[in-house]
């Protein structure tokens, strides 16, 4: 124990300049990430803003129970998981494929143009994106107009008002906005690959696909795994503002997720206890999933975050 | 930041957690003996009032900011009242919860939702106003009139005044609309029933199937986004339901989705869908998108607030082309299902929707109540609603705008030019921002005792305005007093049920309206009922019934 302590102090002394640099960040994390955790007690009491915690009635797991017993709970869970899983499959693979394609481009100027253009949608606010999507996908939108003109359909497809299209639309729109941005990480990981490895592969007769499979993918695997574990941790975060913008009354049965429910009841109705209980439940499940995935990745892929 | 504030305040218990009303404080108000032309006795020492306007989403135009500054300066000069006003740029209720949690709020808060008033009262942070109502608050009490008892809590105490109360009894809020010139072009058929309206819209559509730009048109279109909904509760009024409920003789409420009338109403709109004449984006349009469609003349008819066809129709057309024919505009109409006893489109809730409270931070609540009471007088109402009298500069244009004049002796008149402009619909609401901006602590929008004037500059002299006269005449039997129907005190269970019921109809009603066959319609209707039942519609019905019966008893006992 003493030895361990000594080692820690020695290591700290050695890295003191780095620790000094970290001080503002540590303070920030403590103040804005750890101190507010005290507020989680709200989930277990009937909280009234301004009232001392000691005067608030302790209700135990009432708000957790209320949420789970809510008649729309299963629908909320279904929507949240469905959209999250689509993001974790289709939405997760898209930036990797895109990064591989961009990496294959030889013309540097063209590569820069493609990369820049691809992440521009990320900076478009959801409100503006919503208007663009309405213009594209409404019954009188550009997409329906084109489909009607080329005779593929006889009547407009109600993309925005029929729930069955919502999950697909959500996934595609998210991909449009985020693929380029998410690919930056993979492209930068690929840029670190030793070109001699690729050249050696070519000498050995590897095709471009072979290079991707045996050189590039194994090199960026740790990045993929980290992204995957983080993604799994956020499985109960299936978007928020995009639903308020893209969703409407007709499609609510398909877009209403845990976060939008929590916003309506927790914030808009002022039930902070309920909102906090829902948030806490999500976080606990998220942490458990991160641990489990991390364990799985360590066992099977020999790569993990911690 | 929100979490940090809540956590800090919660652990510190900065609110104290009292359960009683704020303790009464002695008033130090001393009049100077000088009564100004508005009938207000100036205080000897400047009366300072800090106000939080919690209406939310405050994003003023430059002219509005100048207008507020003009008004606050005027108050200081003419009334010796120094008012400091803060506005909320985000959600008002969220801001109030944070204010309550942090203990950071001023003397007076306006636009407080009733649920938040309850919290302030429960925390002992709202001053009880009952003791003032027969003294310095007597004009407010008089304005509340027969509804006074409905403002009191179970212990007959008053903790707030409505920020905006009352109603213009003859002015409808909601109605059906039809294009006047097109209605004339099809021979001005009588519209007395839903069937007549359906036929008229389709006849217009047949005669004018496309816009002047060649785009297709729809007989009807809806809109739906936060705060703006084509609300079936209102639509069911054409079929004789009140505020979306069937109320039996004993005061029991049944939600529209469980009545024959509600089903018939939904089938009526489904018929437009089956014909292909209902805008297919009716349940996707937000209000702005709907306005764009409407101002492009793509919609033949609609149902909603009376003003939507003003600011989406002829006001736009006339601003783009001043030569727009006068008849190219919508008129507001009503109709009644043949089986309905009456039609109920505009429920007048005299109690208002938002409240003004004096908080425990106020050093002299009685003095503040004096000023609130001034706003309840006719001159206070005029100053608050009509703007500053005797002319105000329009920015730096060198020109002036004025709605009314008042001399040193208190003799007043509405400016004849302004009156003419209002009647001809040429009044510049943009310029009027420079003279408006008085904080609303208490406003009664009902017509004054003279039967002519009221708070809103553009809601007078209807009989001299052709279009308003048509609206008033067409909709005279559609207005009803909904004050006793309004559920203000709600338990947590009732609040959650209310939200869940709203979620349920919003998610399911559209499917019934857009059903493609009778079978599909019946299934959608069953789904709607089932969703409402799961959401707790019975809890809501019972709460509304009990509340209504209790309110009727209170009013009868008064």
C-alpha cells in the first residue's frame, strides 16, 4: 500500500505540469458534472422548487414506478430502442464506409471538397433542417413531385404524416446530418496508417479490398470499438430536438421517446421529480450497458475503454 | 446550470419551506395630494415596483423596446412610479420554477400560470390580497364582478389578480371561414349546417380549382404545432358540445371522443379526406407553413380563430398589392348541426388564463395594489391598452402616432384620425409599438360601462366596420360563458391525465380523419377511445364535472 502511494506521488510529481493544465477541466467536471448529482435526490422526494429537501415528502421509488406503469411506457421504450438500434447499426456503419471511400480518393483537392461538403449538414440547425425536410418530403414536396412525374407512384406518399415511415426517415436524416462529421474520426485514424504497410500488402498481391480488410480495418478497430461502446451507453438516447421538429401529431406514436416524454412531463408540467427519475433510470441503464459492452469487447476483440 | 441551481437550492433549502402566506406588511404609502389627469394620486416618494414578465419567449422588435422605455419614462414623470421590468426570453414556467428554487424574483410577477401560483402560495411567497379588495383594490374587485368568488381559494382567500381577464361578449374567438368574393361567385348560398358549408366549399373548389398561379387548391386545411392546433374540442362546438365536452343537466362531463356528436364531427372532416379535398399535409403543417399555403390562395376554407384569415389572407394580399379588391377576403361564419340544440364555438373565460402575484419580496404590497387598482380603472385600462396619449414619436422619422388625447383636466377622446384608420383597417400596428408597452399587471378586456370602449384599440365600433359587423352578426349565437367550466385547481393525477389526454387525441385523431374506408375509420376511432381511456380521460371528466358543479354552486351562492 505504502509502495503504491509512493509510486502515485512520484508519478504525480513527474507529471505535475500536465496535472496543472488539467486543473480547470477538473474543476469544471466537479462543478458541472458531480455537484449537480446531488440533485438526483429529487427523484426520491416530492420536490417543490424552493422548498428545502428536508421539508419535501420522501416518496421512495414512486416516480420510477409511475413512469414504468405509465400506459405509454412500452410505446416509449419501443420507439426509443427501435430508433437507437437503427442508429447503432445503419447509422454506425455509414461513417465507417464513408471514411473508407474518402480514404481511397487520390485527388487531394477533390478529397478535401468531399470531406468538407459531407460535414456541412452537421452545422445546420434542426429547425432549418426541419423546414428543408418538409419541403422535400411533404405531400407536395420535391420527392413526391419527382416520383409522380416519373410515374413511380399514382398518389403522393405521406412520408411526414404516416408513422410507418418515421423511423426510416429519422435514420436517413440523422445519417445525412452526421455521417460526414462522424467520419472525421475514422479518416484521421486512417491517416495515421503507415503507408509502408499498404505498399507491402500491394507487393504481396492484395487488392484494394484486401488492404481495407487486412490493414485499414484492424488499424482503426480500437476507434470503432470506443465509438461502439459509447454508442451502446447512449442506447436510451434516441434523439430529442429532431423529434420535436420532424414529428407531428399524426406520427407521435412512432416518435415519442423517453426524452420527449420526460421533457413534456418533467419540464413543461414542472414535475422535476418525475423528470429526474426518468433521467436517472436512463443513466443507470446506460452505465450498465457500457460496462457490459466494454467487458464483451475486451473478451472478444481484445480492445476496451477501461 | 439548471441542475446546479436546483441542486444547490435544494440542499440549501433557500426557500425556507414555509407553508403559510407571506406575512402582511404595513404600508408606508403617502399621497402627495396631487391627482394627475388620469385620476392617480401621485405618491410623495417615488413608488418603485420591480416586475417579472413571465409570459416567456420575449423577443421584442426594436420599436417594442422603444415603446416600453417610453411608457416606463412616462410612468415616472406622470405618476411618480418607477417600474423596472424584466422579461423571460425562454419558457416562462421554467423560469418561474428556477426563480422559486433560487429565491431570485421581484416584487411582482405577471403571467404566472395558475399551477405556479399554487406553488408560490404553498411556499408562503405570494401576498394575500383579500384584505385590499374592499379598500385600495376595490376597482379590481368591481371588475371581477359576479365571478369574484371563483378567484378565491377554498378558504375564500385571494392570492392573485388575473393578468388579463374579462371578455368582449359579442366578439367571437373561433369560427369557420369562407372567401367572400368566391362565395358570392357561387351565388351566396345560405350556410346554416355543416352540410351547407361542405357544399359551398366544394362548389367554390369546382368553380376555382386552381390558384391564379395554376396550383391546385384544397377545400379545407388544418395546422398543428406547439400552441396552435386545429382542435377537435372547438370543432365539436358546431355539433353542440361545449369546450369539447357533452355536459348533462346534472353537470357531468363526457369527452367528445365518447359522444355521437364527436364521432359525427370526425366523420364530417373524414369526408373531405375521402373526397381528396382535405389538404393532405393538414396534420403536418405548422402554423407558418399553413400561412404560406393560405396566403398563396391554396385553401378555400378553414376553421379556427377569427383573425387567422386576416393575417394570413387579405392583410398580406393588400400589403403586396394595394389594389387588391376589397371583397377579396374571408368572412367569418357559423353553422349548426341540425340535431344540436345550440352551437358553442367561443367559450369566454372571464377568469383569464394567467395571474399576477405580489411576492413576499415586495416592501409595500398595499402601495403596489394601489397601482394595480389604477390599471383596473377606465383610464388605467386606456393607458395600458391604447398606449401613450397625445402623440408619440415614431422612432426618428419625425412623425407621430397617437390613438387618443387627454388634456390636463382629464377630458379625453379617441383621436378622430386614428378612429378613421382603425375603421378603414389602415391603422399601422407597427408604428403603434412606439406608444405601447405599459406592463400589464391587471387588464380587463371587457367593454366599459359606456358600452363602447374597451382595452383593445381595434375592438370598438363594430357597427361602423362592414366586415366586423358581418362577423358579429354571423356568430352572435355561438358565444358562451366558459368560466365555470375552467378547471384551475388540479391534483398531480389530474394534471398528468390532462397532458396524457391531450397527447392521446393529438396522436390518434388525425388517423380517424385520414381513414381511407369505413372499416379503417371505425378502427381508428376505437384506437382513439382506447388511447384516451388509457391516458385517464375518466379522471379528467370527473375532475371537470366536480369543478363545474362546485363553481356553479359558488356563483349561485354569491
